[in-house]
C-alpha cells in the first residue's frame, strides 16, 4: 500500500535541482523561457493562458514534470518565520515553483512564497509524494 503526502520544502527543492545540482531552474539550466515552462504570456511552446496539461514541457533528468511554472505547489512545511522558530503554527504554508502568471525569475528552484493555508487560488496546486511503507 502507498501513502501520499505533500513534499517537504527540502524534498521539493532537491527534486527541482535534479538531485541537488547547483542550477537556477528545475529544467537543469541557468535560464528559463516559454519553450521550457508554462509562464506569463503565451509564446513559444507555451500555448496556454492558464494551466497546461501535465507533461507539456517534458521531464527533468529524474523524470519529474512541470517543476517550474504552471502552478505554485503547496509544501508540507508550516511557515514559522525566522525570528521565532518555536512559535505556534502560523496558519501559513510554503509554496514553490512559480505559475502560469509569473515571469521566469519567479520560477527559480530557490524561490518560495508563504500564503495562508486557507488560500484558494487558481494558480496554486500540489503534487503528491508517494511513500511505500516497510
């Protein structure tokens, strides 16, 4: 039996960097454009004003689709802030990856945003990490 959950921020970034490589974008490159991801503006291989079908821009070296652009992705991590790491749950979570409404620089593997857990926005989605119990 498999169990699904949101990825942690650390897992998400490690995967976006193709196993921890020193690259700027999940494509494994140091630049990103509309031929590689669903970003702001419709041009190049990016034919979608909003979300694109999964896999429209190919896979990373480790077989993962759409780590840059398309939709921001929820991470498991609850945001606690930097000044008080012992604070109670803030009601906010981290999202990663950028979306169809963002410019390429906003889709860097290191970019993160913090939004309320109750947010429901059309450019935010999720991916599931499958865990195989022992």
